[in-house]
């Protein structure tokens, strides 16, 4: 593993592993280091890696030496490997740093060796585990239902939209807007994991967060034949056509209005209906009628045809109206006349 042998101070290897990776699944350099070390130590007798290390013929001693003891154990060119605990052995690493900084000790070659490490998305496993415990132990969370949580999904989605619009309108050069966006994305993700956890308890048709993920993965692959199949698409318009065609094949709907939630905000609903009509190439005249509702419908359809989201446009105008209200309040004399 190493071309040059350790010096007179020896070598000290700190082996780290991720609890998000199955025990025993270690990198090849890690296995080489474990088998070639003169001594392997671990402070935690219940460390999940230990049964697999011993099965592989690695002798592991249960010990929690101090930094000074480890330095002495490495003298004479010996290699000592420490299997790090879940807490990271901070006192040990701090002690080694202190000894190295003192200049009074012949220090071993220090190596931090990742035996296993997180892949992208690994922290999602933590979220699932945290949600499992909250569902089991929290008096409020343990009583929640899909119906009871539905309003929070709507609220969190709107807060996410607001975070996005805040960045678009202000830029937030200090980075605060990005922090808000990250937090709101987490709140939306929580809703998905919470509902999936509740769904596991259904007596008739239970499903888990893995089933949710598998469903969307299958859907994405099927609706992107230009990425995962032999079709081609070089423009966003061609991608949309792939999506529309594969979605139509999946749903087999009797009407293009199926699947459009009627409970969404009115402008968004009107724009979605208009989008379906335009995409299908239908000629559907607007219903005749008087009043502000029909006026708003016509404006929403026109906005959609021009590529404008009427709901977002109205929110932007409303925000400007809010700012005008605040400005007027600040310029207004106080009730006391002061």
C-alpha cells in the first residue's frame, strides 16, 4: 500500500467509516491497511465493523489508548491502526496535535484513511431514521394523518416559492437568500418523508419512502427516453414533447383536464387549463360571462399564451403593493401627532 516504510516513529492510521454504508463494505486500501498493521485498536466494543473485521481474519484489540500511548506503540517503525468510533475520537486527535506541536516527541507518520464514505444523497438516510424515531416517540407526530398534514404541504410549498422569488427580486448578495432556500427545500422534503412514514402503517396498502423513490425514478427514466433510451432531443421543446407523449401513454386519460387539481389558486388553474388546450392544439373559446372572474380568466389565458405565469406575475405586483403600503405607513404621522 505504501512504497516507503514508516520512519523510526512508525505510522499511525486512523480509519474512519460511515454508518450510512453497510458494515464490512470497506475500500481496498482500508483492507490492505488492516491486514498489514502491526496492531489494530478500537475503543468501542460494539462497533458495527468489528464482526466483519474479525471474520476477515483481522485481530482487533478493544482499547482506548491516550495519544502518548499511541505514539509509544508506534516506536521502532511499527504501524498501529485505530478504528475510529462514531464520535470521531476527538480527544485522541486533539492530543496528537498537541504532541506534534510541542516538538518534544518523535511523531509517527499520521494518516487519515477513509474506509467508507458517503455517496451523494447519503444524508437522506439520516432523515429517514430521524423521522422513524419522531413518528414513534413524539406525542404530536405519532398522531398525524395524511389529511391532517395536507395543509402543511401547501404552506411549505408557498414558503419555498417565496424563498425563490426573494432571491430573484433581491439577489441577496450576502448569501442569506440561499440559506433560506436551502431551509425551505428541507421543509418540503420533510413533508414527503413524513407522509411516506405514515403510509408504512396502512393495513391495506402500505408503502415506504423507498417505494416513493422507486416510483419517481421509474417515471423519470420512462419520460426521458432521450437520456436513458434511444430517442434524441436537442431543444427544450423536443424534451417537452417527449414528456407529453410518454405521460399521455401512461395516464390514458379520457380528457386533457384530468389530473389538474381544481383546488389550486384560480390564476394558476386557469393557466394550467390554457396550457393543456394550447399543447393539444384545440380551439376552445373562452366561456362568455360578465364580471371580474371572466376578466381574470381571459387575462390568465393571455398571460399563459405569452409565456408568463399569471400567478407569479400577480404575486410580484402584490409585493410591490405591499411595499407601497409600508412606505405610506412610514410617511404617515403617528396618531399622537408626534
